[in-house]
């Protein structure tokens, strides 16, 4: 398949609010199940090993009019739970067997309660992540949580999950993470070869298809951008941060790039890039322990995770330096407490490191980009005109 066809397919799949591709996959063979998970991170390996497909439920974006969802929530919180409730009430999520709500914030906690009230799926699990990062305390707690998730899944289809099956799933997702990072590395050097809009669709489609198939797609994309295609444009290079949960509309991503920026790193769809590097397969006999240790020691920095000390600011600056970014864009969903509470701390670190930044807020159904375009355009111009260029070699 040609790269344009692959990207078009990803475009279609990533915003199919009926999750038809995943539902068709389930129908093809007996005992397959679908497990929906909300942002941000969930170890999809568990579902894969149990003959299932974990699908990311990332809100309704700007593709659905919200009517009933507004009745469930007060006006001063973010938009994503309204979109998800609307999907649930309109039947878009029918056929999904269970739902995982990773602990991110109170909004997601309440959403899991609403799903219980609405009696959606055969199980609803609010998945608590450890706040203590030692193997003995946080690790033991997390492994028990993972065992509980597995038992809920296997109650539905009776799958017997062996260690070997879990290791196999871990290897497939390790491959997935490796390929994605390789794409980002090439994009850092040659950002004109793949727009952020296209990459976003490719990654988002990976949230609704089997990992084996997604790995093949990523390999094709990699092959394509390894070729010398396109011409560099006079744009600055930015890292976008704060968009780890409620996703920005595609129009906003396009606006940032059209206003004079190459997005060379970001925290969109951060679940697919959560574990930094591989889950190690050689220092443990227990795959759940390996998944847990990777979470405790190799999670990416995020406002949705507690961190001791001021590490997140340093991590952001170091990411920007590693990517040779000219500046940072803080783009957070309106009313997103985790992102907005962290922003001043991160910005202080940028101030201390002479990294330029701007910030704005969005909602998944934002439809007007004029003000953002002007703001980003002015940011890009100010760096191009008055800053020392970053040498890309
Ligand atoms: S966008 Fe922010 S406030 Fe809303 S559910 Fe996600 S993390 Fe919570």
C-alpha cells in the first residue's frame, strides 16, 4: 500500500467514533474481547495476552454534538468526559466488553462512577496507579491491580493467560514503542518529511487496531520517511506539552504547523509513548513484575503522575534540548487541573534555562483558531528574527 493510502486509512480509523474496525475484528473469531481504556496510559499488553484488543477512548473530539453529556457535568471542567458520556449514551461504545479508567484526576474517577450508574460493559475498573515508586510498596500494589484487571478480562472470555503469552505481548508492544520513537527521531532531524497531522493520525489509529497490524503500518511509515522527501521550510521547531489527556482538535495541530512551527515532540496520545524504552524482558521471571517495574522506573513525565521534587520541569527542558527545539508551546485543555497546576512550575524551569514559550488553552471541540494562529505566528517570528538559530546536524 502507498504511504498516502496508509495515512488515509489511519485518518478514517482514528476518528471512527463507532470503533467499527475493532468491532469487526472481534467478530472474526470466537472469544475475542474489546476493552476500552480512557487516557492516559494503560498497559495494553494485558488485554492482548487475553485474546483481546485494548481500544483508546479519547473523547469525541469535534466530531459529535454534545447534548446529553452536558447534563452530566458542571460547566467548569474539561470537555472530554462529556464527549465520552455522549458516546456511551448514543450506543457508540456498545460491543465493548469492559472499561478501564486509569487514575488521572477526579474527572476520570467520576466518569468511572457514571459508567457504573449507566451499567456499561461487563466490568468497569478504576485503575489506581502507585504513588510510591519502590518495587516493594508501589510495585506490589500495582501488580495486584494488574492481576485484578486480568481476572476481570478473563472472566468474560475464559482465556487462560500464561507467562509466555504475556511476554509475547510485551515484545510486540516493545516493538511498537521502538518504531514510534524511531519515527520521532527522524522527524526531529527532518520534520518536513512527515507532518504532525499525519503522524497524529498514524498513532491514533494504533489505539483501535491490533498491535501486529499497527507495527506493520509504522514500518511502512518509517520506510517512507527514511527517503529524502520534501523540502525544509523556514519554521521554528517546538515541543508541545500539556495535551496528554483531552486531545487537541486536528485543526489546532494543523494551525500550529501552518503558523510557522514544526512540532518535533509532544505529549499527544502519550499512552502509546508512556514507557520510555523497552519493558525489559531479561531481568525478571514474572511479566507482570516487568510491566510494573517499567511503570515505576521508565514512565514519561506527565502532569498526570506524581513526581517527587521538581523533576518534571527538568525533564521538559532536557527533552527540548535533546530535540533541539527552539521553543515550547504549553497547550492545555481548558479546566484541566493537572496540566494547568503544573504549567507554572514547568515554565519557571524554562525561564531559568532561557527557553522561549507561549501558552494557550483549547478544548477538543474548539473550532476557531484565528487567535491561536496569530499567537503562534508571532512566537515563531520572534524566534526567527531575534534568536540564535538552533543548528540542526
Ligand atoms: S483533561 Fe485534565 S482534567 Fe480533564 S480528564 Fe483529562 S486530566 Fe482530568
